[in-house]
């Protein structure tokens, strides 16, 4: 007799009921589930939190526009290469623009130190257990900068494809950064951030010959979620796509200045 299920054979068996199924805790009106809280209560809490954040984000946006500063909010999962990408962008854009960076991480100032090594000023924000930056955090970081008109401000969010999607920081654009090593289905798994972003930067393209990944599928999935999203594929290591990305940033910064002046 089997010692696991008592079926009389030497091969354990599992009840068919346990071999398939789908439990969706995001199917309710709130899109999430928290023990002890009803869906209505969750919706009210989210609205209250986001209303306070959005008010601060509007103030940040007005402040940046009045200063002639163009800002991008870079969002990705950990390990996508955001900081390496930022270092390369600073190197290529600093002759034409003053550049500053706000770094978000739960702990350490490692990434801010990498940015400062380029000569660009960087403010580190540590969020502790928090999984994203919010508009008030950015406002407090802005108090520590003296940004000249025409400056570029890069905000490197905490590594997380979920929470940053809902929190406006006052940036001109959200940019989602996705490495080719993360696979093809991330836009479908985490649609919120791809919906909220105006640009997807696909990084580490130099690794494509070594991976079983379909670049066209990544793009198609992103455009399925957000048909208007711009897509640029880059390699910070080889330089592929960096000129195109710099041109996109420069064009958007100029448009931002024209819009602010109107």
C-alpha cells in the first residue's frame, strides 16, 4: 500500500479536483483583495489615497513646468538595467542638458552613488517597506535641487511593475523599462504599467542571440495593452538604440517646453 495516499500502488495519486483551477482575487470591483476589508471599503481607501497623491502630483507638475524642467518616471522590475541605462543616457545627453536624478529604492544608496559618479546630482529616496515612490516623496526631493530651465529630471522608481502604475509623480511621461531576459508575457501579466506608460524601452538587446525569446511578441503584447505606446530597443552595453532613445527624450523635452510656454 502506498504510504502517501493508501491507494495500494507505489505511485502517489492526487485528487483531480486539485490539479486544475483558477482563483482570481482581483476579479472584484476593487481589483484586489485584503483580509478584513470589503470591496467597497478598499475602493474608498484607494480613492482617498490617490486623491491626495494626485493633488501633490499636480503641484509637482506645475512646479516643474514653471521651472522649464522635463521629467521622466522610469519604472521596471528589479534587474532590468534602469540604472545602467541612466548612466549611459547621462553620458550622452549631458553636453546638451543639465541632468538631475531622483533614485528610489527600499534600502541602500547604491544606485544614487553610481549616478553621482557620472557628475550628475542625485537624491536618494529610501522607501523602507514601501514598494513605490509617491508624489510627496518627489516634492521633498525637489526641495533639495536647484534645477536650471531646460534641465532633464530622471526619476528612477522602486523596482516594481505593479504599484508605480497608479501613482502619478508629476512627471511628463512614464517610461516602462523591460529587459529581454524577462520574457515575452510581462505586458500581459502587468498591464497597468504598460497602459500608463508612453514609452517602453526594451533593454539588453545584445543578449537576444543567447535567449529563446521573441522580440516581436514582446512588442505585440505591449501594443495589445496600449496601442499608442512607443517602443525603443536598446543595449546600454553595445550602444544599439541609444541614439534613438536620446532623440526621443530631446524631442519630448522640446515639446514640453513649447507646451509650458503657451
